[in-house]
């Protein structure tokens, strides 16, 4: 659903900045509507009834505020999350580059596409970094165009400086190393727990846990779970908790 913000920004740029002809815009919109129509038919096939999932998503999470039941964060949360999660201080590049385009390249298509995609979710209480994933493919282009903007407006010889070349090489090396690590690391941190229990306890065991059942995610997880694993319940009194009995 968040992609609708990017699409709306693109259509607005084509109409206002590029002044694209109505005929071509209409053809583009018709193609989009056909795609949405195919999705509605597929939803009818699987759900067994006619429904518009994007509208349901908007009504449940935005109008009724059910997404806020998970958590609410301040408007600047995405900026702090990106800074922390994307390897500081190099993560500043992913924050500063789009902001430079927003401020000094207002007619740039990326400004029209990315600004609503970042602004609107920032105004919604519940935020998750994964909501920004669709813009990941556009960030390298935004960074390149931001560097070109800096060269044209303030520092024509910025790429010739030794400090810049060292920073770029370090940036590339650090990102390649982290990419190699992440490629072989489960996206869900709980997978390591499941695998450890599966590998080290081949015989029947009883698993006690603090708080929620670790195997109860959105649905109950059965992968990496042996059939004789017994969920013994929540530990509420450590004095009476004697797992060896």
C-alpha cells in the first residue's frame, strides 16, 4: 500500500513538472488500473469474496488506528532508525542524500517520488523500518544525484580530495562486509533460538520460557521444531522453577 505514495508522486511529477500529455498519462493510469483489477480478481479467487485489500488495510490501520496498538513512535523515528541500523556514521549518507534533493532539487523526479513516501509514514504513529524497504532501490540513484548536486553548487573538486576517496573506499568495504554477513544470517533473530534447540536437544525436552511463547509468532512456528518438544509454560516464580525435577 505504501507504494501508492510513490506512484502518486510520480504521476504528479509527470503532470506538473514534465507536463506530460494527457493521452500518455491516461494510458499509464489505465495500465495501473488493469494491474489493480487483476489483483482484485486474484483476491476474489483466494478469499472467496470480493474485497479490496488496500482499502481494508487503510481502514483498519489508519482510520481505526489498529496499527498503533503495536507501538507508536515520534515523527523523526525513521531518521534515527536509519542512522542506527545502517552502520553509522556511513548511514548519514542515506539520510543526507534525499534531504539534499528535497531542499535543492525540487523539480527532480526523485524528490516527488520519495518525499511523500517518507513524509506521510512519518506522520503515522506506528513505524517499522521495513515500511521503507521499497525505496531501497532508489537510494543509490539519490546518492549519486546528491553528490552531483554538491559538485555543481558548492564543491566542484570534492571527488578529487584524498579524504573523499578514502571515505568512499571505506564505505564500500564496510557495506560489502556487512552484506556478506547478512546474506548468511536469518532475517528473524528467533531462528537462531529454534536451530539451537533443534540441534542440541534431539531427545524429548520441556521448554520453559519468560513472557510469550517463542514459537508463537504471527502463526505457530513448526520449522526447526521437533514434534516431541513440550512447551512447559511461562516461568512466573523462579523459586519454584526446578527444571531438573
